[in-house]
């Protein structure tokens, strides 16, 4: 493999746990950036806006700007604009989904005109009820495409989709062959990196053990396993 110029980090279990930054992460990110490595953050959380994610990261002592953050809502909005330009879209979700679509100029229809929707984009909605389900079903029965920010059906744009990896590499501004993803979940972070052609790094600060990584099938097996992100600078220096 060639040099790594950009790294995309999963947030929870990789650089933070809940609302607390993991020890040494701010210093590690500073060390990576001092080496000229672009760093970005990718989250499957779709309820928060990009600004809210930035505020959360900054509040934990992790420097980040809006350009450094990619969420599943942002990916869904970009996919919608790319695959269905000019389409009328029914958005199900809260601020994260709505703002992402609006920021990309997607034409939204309100729930009174749900039957006119050509695309349904769905994120997590804490107020989802039978009435909302009826609106979604009616739109789909009328021929609307169905895009989900995460889940298993039918066109999923968040991790582990290839869309997520491609958007993350756009955020760091490097081609896939010069990028890496760091995460703690085999079926999301590592699978996404494999699909996008990235170098995949598993850290053991989250849900996956080294034994699980070693036993994983090829499609989920990381290229590298590290105890935590703080080992990244030394590993990168050792490759030079």
C-alpha cells in the first residue's frame, strides 16, 4: 500500500465514548495533523445536524469544523440529489435529516402532499407512528423510491455502504488508495472501508476484540488492529 494522507474516524468507541473523549485522542489528532494528515469524522447518527456534531466534538476537546464531519443524513442527502435530481422528496426524521436535504437544494414535500413524493428519505424519528407509516407506505405504493440513512432496507446510504466511504474521502480530500478508516465495528466501519477501497484499521476501545477480528471473514477482517487511536502516529512513522 502507498502512503496514507487522510484518515476518517468513527466517533463512538473510537475517539469518544458517549459524551467523553477517550484519553489522548486530542493530542493524537494534533500529532496526525502536524504530519499533514487530513482527519475527518463519520457517524451513522442521523438525528443531529452537522453543526451539532461539530459542537459535540469541540465540547469534548476534539477540534473539528463542519467540513470535517460526515453523517448518514448528509450521505443520504447527497445520494438523493445525485440519483434523483429535481425529485420531490418526503423526509421522515428530525433536524439532521431535514437540514441535510435542504442544504443540498432537495425539494421537500410536506406530509399533506406525501402522495406526490417521488422519493422517501427516512432517518430516525422519535415521533414515528401509524399515521407516519401510512404516509410512507402510500408514497412508496405510488412509486416513490425509498432511501434510508441506516438500517437494512432498501438503499442504505450510511455505514457500511460504499457511499459512506466515498463521502468520507471527499471530506478529507484524498483518493481511496491514500485513505484509511479507523473504527471499532467490523460490520460497519471495516466493511465500509473494504467496500470503498480504504486501508482499514480496527481499534480495540469499542465493541470488537482482537480475537473476533482474527476470526472474521475476509470481507470484515481489518488490515491492521491497534489498541487505540493513540498508536497511529508511531505506526505511521514506522512506515516512512
